[in-house]
């Protein structure tokens, strides 16, 4: 059960608390209240469906950033076996905002890489809120090249507000690190599956998301910048983030319609954070299906298709 | 330089305070660095270089092409390509129209076939005056087609970047242009072809974080602002003043991300020499 509540979650959680109360009362006093409980449960379910059926893009941004939303570390625990974390970019350091390593997925050795946000304030400072420095991007590409060497598919999880903007990050070539990842990932001779699990912010997200199959969880977002930055750049007013989210087309459905992603992975009712185990099961099924398909495709065909997929994105009139 | 000696007397400069009152529109321009008022015609002739302080004015795509390629050699590619409005973003079509009217360009990059020092190249030149040289679908597509043309013709690719980054109004579609341009450069690389990336003022954001950073050789103009995140955002994030000279061409040279800082007046000859060094086939064992 979630401890941190978003405004629109409150009526649902209040109703659920009432149901729990009735259940407790019923067992204490040995009175059969099953009909009443059932009625309330139905009401809670339909209320949840109603609220989640018409989430605004901004509400999805809030869900995507929910502090209790499962992250890369959760999925590694729940979906993979034998995870062996590997560290460092062999150039400068080890970036805690990105974790990666070798693991078994459904029996198959794979390389798994993802952004990690902190679970609390202290953890967030260590993880830098999931914002990679160049070292994080370079660690990611090192592990992907290693995966290529040993014929392991790559599974990546995107969950970052963006690449970190700082002095050191610029000095050590944030832009070059991202550009190199994009270029190298385009010719990586193993299947790459990228899933946006929370926030997919800008170049920092893209740097591990050049996938043969790109998926988004239902309530995740993926965009050119945060809605705050977007509002600040175009309207000189970061407070208009809510409006920005509405026009940026950053939800999973928007991106599917724009042809940028291949799949929307459904979340349990009420969002991934309300049932992590169920979310992991759904995600696991989705990954299995795409991996099985991709592992049948020969290398050269795989690269051709990967390039054509991104090559085809863009809307213009040739003139 | 002899040339400079002869030029000097012809060069007309007027001090800001006396000239301010009646500057005819377009005839004079004020140097953004030293505030000197300079004669536009002289400025055009001197590759948009301020005679007083030596700093560079922004150069439009066509001015740059004229200054860089052999006379009469330029053959434009995809000249008619224009943006549409993929997100249905309010006022974006109007913004494009007014940028087109102001710059006489269709989009923020001009690409074409040309020759430099007699060597054939495919060249792309971004224009910082067209919506800040931002990269949307058209810039992404034209860069990609330019690289594909270079592969097809087996000639080097040269791109002059000048960009505030990805174009916000095309949202995620702009972000994906980074992937697309890097993808085609991977192919150019595999074909063993030379890509020279020239970074001019400013080259930032999604353009730096994609094709502009992937040159086999990366040149930059003196003083050009080059980086990933804009200085204002960095200062807001880290709550710290940025050091002097941060994110300049010289800073990038010092930190190993640029091969050479080349003055505007030497850019064409530098490119010609580099093309010449790459013109005879490389040594292949056996
Ligand atoms: Zn000056």
C-alpha cells in the first residue's frame, strides 16, 4: 500500500481504508459483512477505473515521478536471476545514477542496464536523482559492447529526468558521451529492448534507448525536456508545467500514435506503485515476448530494421 | 598581414555615441562584444569579423557557403523541404513562416554538393538565425540525406553546426532526430568516409549531443559557445557561478572534445588541406 499520496489518489485510498476497517470489524465481532464489503470494493474499483481512465498528461507525469514507483532496481530483483552488478566506465569513475550488469532473464544470460533514482532523500543524493553524468552513459555503452562480444541481448530501463547539467558533466563531455551511445547503439549486433519505466527525459533517456523494441509503461512519460523546462524555454514560466505536459505529447499513447514507440505495457489498476509484483509480472511477459521475437532475427537484418525504424521518424514536406 | 594594411583605410568605423542617433537600418551594425558600430558592407567582406575586437558576428548559411566552397560549385539538395507541425503545436506554423521571411531560408540548414579546393564534398550549413538553428524533422532529415548522399557518392561530409539544440515545438520527434542522424553517421563511418564537424557559435543541446560531436575531425571557431546544457540552466541547477570561459571553443579544446580552433579567415584553407590529406587512399595491408 502506498504511503505517499497524489491528490487524485486520495478518494481511492480513503475508500480502501474504509473497506479494511469493515473487514477488521467483521472478523472482530464475527458479523458477516461480506455483502457490504463487496459493494464497497466494487465501488472502489469503479472509482479507480474512473479516475485512472481520464488521467491528464500532467497527472501521468506525477505518476511517472511517484517516489514509490518501482524502478530499475526493483525490476532487476523481481524479473531477473543471478544479477551480477558491474561498475565503472574505465575512464573516470562509476556513476551511481546508472546501474548495469549481467543477469539471467528467463534462463537466457542478458545485460541489463537502467537509471536508478533514490528511494529517499539521502539515497537520491547518492543516485543524483537518476541523472547520469558522462560516466554513466559511458558505463552503459561499455556494458553494451561487452554484451555484443558475448552475444547477450541488452535490456535497458529508462527512468531519468535527464542527463545531469553541471560543470564536471560538461568538462567530461556529456554531449559527446550521449552522441557516442546513440551512434554505437545503432550498430550493436545484439537485440536491444528499451523500456521507459518512469521518466524518459531528453538526451539522457535516449542515450540508453536505441532499441529494436522500444516500450513504455502505461503511466510513464518520454519527452524532449521536462515540462518545467519546456514551459520555461517557450513561455518563460516554469509554473506552466501542467499546460506544457498537455501540449508536449509525452504520454505512452501519444508516443505510440506518433510512431516513436512500439508497445505500451499496461500497469495494474491505480498505477505500477500500487502493485509492484503484478507490474513486474506484466513487464516480464512483455520482455519475454519481444526478446523471443528479436532473437530469431539475424544480426544484419536486426541492424537494418533498427536503423530504418529511427530513420523513418520525422514529419516534413519534401517540396 | 599585407591585406589588412591595405584594407584598413577603407574601413569605416563610427563611435557608438555619435552614430546612435541616425543609424540607417541595415547600413550599420553594432558589434555585440565591443559595441563598435561597423559598416555592413565591410562586415560582409571581412567574413563578419569585427575589425576593432576581432570577434565574429553570426554568419548566415549562404554567407558561410559562399565563404567556404569553390565559386560556382554549390548545388543545393532538398531545397524545398519544409516543416509541418507534428504535435499540432499552437503558433508553430506562424513561427516557421516568420523565420522564413526573416532569413529567406526554408529551414535551419542548407545542404548541397560542392567542392572545396577542387575536392568534391557534401556540405551542410546550419543557420543560427532560423529559430535559433534548432533541429526538428527537417534539419534531421536533411543531415541524414546529406550523409546518405556522401555514402552514395563516396565523398567526405562537412557540417557547420550552429544551433540552440533540438526544436522544442516538435517535441519528441526532434529528440529522435538525434538518433536518426547518429544512425546514418554510423553508416558513413562503416563506409570509411571522412566526416568533418565544424562547431560555430552557438552549438549546444541536442545538436552537440548527436551528429556534431561525431566528426572524425572536429573544428571550432574561436570563442564559439559549445556545450550540452545552457549556462543558465546549469547555474540554476548547481546554484554556482560558472567559471570564465566555460563552454567556449577553447574550453572544449582544452578538455579534449575539439581537434582544432580555427579562425574564420583560415577555415576554408584548413578544410582544403584536410580534404587533401584524405584524398589519396589509405594504406591497406595486402
Ligand atoms: Zn567588436
